[in-house]
């Protein structure tokens, strides 16, 4: 049983983004296919404000969103807005992290639409500090993460966002999962991104520290999984369709993670439209079993892997068509049901 007080064995959920511009349509699709662990939809095609880096920038010191560009103007005096952020952080004033309908129409629609009882958890997401800090730049296009003061401010800002979001989600379900989405973790250690391991862990921990329920980290590429597993996360969410072999390179770290109750969210359903069209429930189910066997062949209990897992798409669905997104969610639900049937999971 997880820290959240319920079994996750093979249940299905989503990563976040959807291709819709109508919030209620996106919510309806998610609630239909993923009733047990429903996730609110980010809608990047609706507005640039719902881009994953812009969506959680609301209220950040010095931030400017103009057209389809976001940056922070460091040429101006930022002492007062930084002071306001740090005051809110020290006082744990999570209302500072409020996310408006303008920036997250899907989130606010979800709060209204997802009122039915019986849900095991409500899932949300926030952009992680590494990805935010490498994507959002100053006026000279220098990533904010390379400014020590602003890197720390980003983590504290996102911590308050995650805490506010989690509190709001509890109106839908008392049990929550908040995922820290970190696509840029796949760049750590490359020639393009040089960050100390300790800084990466510290920034992630700052954000995770604001989450009371289940804490997830999602990375849709290859990364040094030992860094991610060093944090206090409860759920590791990754693209198992393309990168299952990379996780198997860290058997000791994965075994330790699972031994403390950790859960792996297997992103086994592809979010590429052409690839998705070629797959079936059976092919995905077999691919999932093969991916899990890569870990069990390294000495990790297969029963543990089965009982401590979630089934998801490989990443967000915001970049594909509405029809393909519906197909991805349908497949995710079907693979989950088939997996649970294969392993006689009743709850």
C-alpha cells in the first residue's frame, strides 16, 4: 500500500496535456476513460498561457508574457517582488500560488466537472524547476537557472503553485497525486546543460516539499535515473515505450525505491500519432510485460513491480489530434484493464 493509503496496482492515469481548446470536452474524455485516477488537462492549443512553462509563471517576479514569448526582465528592480515571494514562502501562504482560469481553463473546468464519488485519486501536475529554469530566460535569453537567486526563487514559486493546486484538487478527491514534470532532465549531464547533481536534487526537493499527498516526477526522455530516485518522490513516471531499457540500467536504485513503497508509472502507450495507429491493446500489454521483465531479470521482485505500478501514456497528448488523443486514452484504459485481469487484481 502506498503512502496515500490505497493500492495503485495497474490503475490508469494521464500525464497532463490534451489537444482540445474546449475545456469541458477534454475533461469529459479524461473522466470517461480514467475514472479511478483522473488528471486535469493542460490545453496548450487553447492559449499560449497554457504552455507548460507559461502556465505556472503567473506571479513570478519580473515575468513578462508577450505574444508567444516568456521572459524575466532582470534589468528592472526585482527586490520587492522577490521579497513578496519569499514572505509567502516563509509564511506558507499557498494562496500566493493560485492559478487563475486565464492560465489553466482545464484545471478550473476539471474542478467543476469531476465531482462524482468513488475516485481513488485526483492527479495534477506542475512544471519542474529544472525545465522551467532552462526554458524561461532573462531579457538577454540567458536561462534563469544559471542565476543562483532566481533558480532558488523558481523552486520556491513552484512549490507554492504545487501546494495551492493540491489543496484545490482535494475538493474533487481527498487523495491526490501531484507530478513535477521535468522533460529537461533528459539534458542533464549533456554538453549543453552542466548542472551539479546536488543542485538538481535540491531544487526538485524544494518543490516536492510543498506536496502533502503522493509526489511524482515525470521525465519523457532518457536521464540519469539515479538522480531522480535520490529524491523523496513516491511515483516515478517515465516513457516506458521508448526508454524501458534505460531504467533497467539502475537496478539497485530501482529496487531501493520500490522497497520503500515507490511506484513506477509505465508510460507504455505512445503519444506519437503514427506509432499509436499501429498499436493494439494486446501489443501494448505484451510490450508492458516485456518492459517489466527487464527489471525482474535484474533481481527485482516481479510481484512488487506488478503491485506498485500505474499505466499511462508515454507523455502528454497535447501535440496530437483530438481523435488520436482519444485513442491513446482508450488504449491506456484498455491496457490497464487487461493488465489487472492478467494478474487477477480485484480492487
